[in-house]
C-alpha cells in the first residue's frame, strides 16, 4: 500500500486470538490469509521462533470495505500461547476491541485451556478492562483429533456460565475459522453502533 | 471498554498533514508516519523521489509493538517511558519519537541524512502535532447509527461468506 486516502474517515478494530500454546491461533490466521482475496488483506507478519512457535505475535490486516463513509478495517493478532511469554501477551491486549479464545480439544490440554482463560482475565484487568466488557467468542479447535474431549467439558472449565458464543473448529482444514471471525467481528461492530 | 481508533479527518487531519509535509521537506527523510499506539497509521507522507514504501500497516504495527515493548522495559527499569528509539542500519535509519501518550512519529531515512537534523525538526513537529491531538480529545465521539451495523454486517457476509 503506497498511499492512503485520508479524505475518507476510517474505523480500525483490533481483534486478538488468545489461548494456550499450540491451540491453533496462528493456524486460524494462516487460513484467513490463504482464503481472503489479496486486495482485501495485507501482508501477514509473523514474529516466530525457528520452530514456528509465536514469539511476539502474528498480524494480519483485513479490509472490510466502506460503511457509511467509514473505511472499516480489522487488524487480527495472535498472542504467543506459551506460559512464559506473558509480558508479550499483555502488550498485545492493549487497545483490544474483540477476542477469539481458541481452546484445544486434546485431553491433556484441559488444564492449559483453563489457565489461559484465567490469564486472559488477569491481563485484561491490568489494562483496566473487565472481561465482560469485551466481545469474546470461544472457538473449540482440533475437533478432529483422536480422543477429543466433549465440547461441553471444555466449555465447563473456560466458560462455566455459558455466556460466550461457541464454535467448533478444525482450523488446519479451515473448518469453523470464518464463522468464528465473522461472529467476533459482528459483535465488535455492534458495539460500535451502540457507541459503547 | 472498546477503543476504536479513528483516523484524523477534516481540519485536524489537514493540519497534521501540513506539519508532516513541512517535516519531510526540512529533514530530507524518505517516509514520515504518524502512528497511534494501537498500531494504526493516522497520517503518512513520503518524499516525491522515494521508492514505493513497504506495507504501511505492517510498519505501523511493528513500530507500535516495539514502542510498547520498550515502554514495558522502561517501567521495569524505573523510567516512565523511553521517548525515542533509533534503529540504524547500513543503508538507512528508523527514528521513532513519542507524541505524548497517544501517538508515535516515525521517520525512515537514508544514511546521508544527519540524525541530528532529523531530531531537531522532529521535536518541533511533535509539539505542533501534540497540540492538535490534545484538541481532538475534547471533540465529541462520533455517533454511529443502527444502519452502520446493518451495512457492516452485509460487508462481513461478502468478505467471510
């Protein structure tokens, strides 16, 4: 993008994919990148380690188009899931407008899912944000792995009051990826029109 | 809490734009960007002779993230913030300076441009731009109608199926 037309007004929304390590956050973004036409998305930036684990974040800009004279754009981010990268996760949550929590269906990751959600609440609180004030969508990923836990068991440790909209996904094949993104985007835009 | 980041527009945008244009002329830098702390480009100017810039969305995101990481380091070391960052390579330099707590002024230039000159002119521009951003804080928030949500939903259907 060499020039930007600032005569038009712009709305920019930040959506963060959060969740435990290896749950499929980056895979979600890679699928979006591969399926959205080039003129509606920018480059995908990945700050990853040599073994392709997210070090700081992945980033993908998406252009929605112009709504009532406002050029509307989503910036999608992932956080590093590994426990010891919490300082980075905290930074990426700054100014967040919507969150996709990507949970892992593997039986040995149930605890990691719960801890990651607790970590999200704590990090949002440090930014002065109550978890109930941000649009959050729950994606239960890796539904196709052998021995995948029942969705409701996973929800019970992340969202026991069943307040979040839940999507089942197999991000590596693209299943549920767009449905999840569409849902969180709609929640963010609804918030905008309610002027919250 | 939701923090939509609105690009500058109207009179405020034109004034910021003018200051960036002046800065570009006075310093001889290639690109000059005003980026908000969330990583969105608020305004951008480039020299007529400059080659096509890299993806500005990506530059803005990386600059803002870098600034956030540097600020976290500053806090750990007992500083409120580190207000400027300089990255010098063999061919060029990236210079980033805070515009208050709201934005970052980013300049990208060749090694032939003296860093001292850039710093002097940037500080003057920052004072001017900071005053405009301070005015904007008092501006009433933009109101969106329900039609906005409907229009956006239709576009989401087009984009994501």
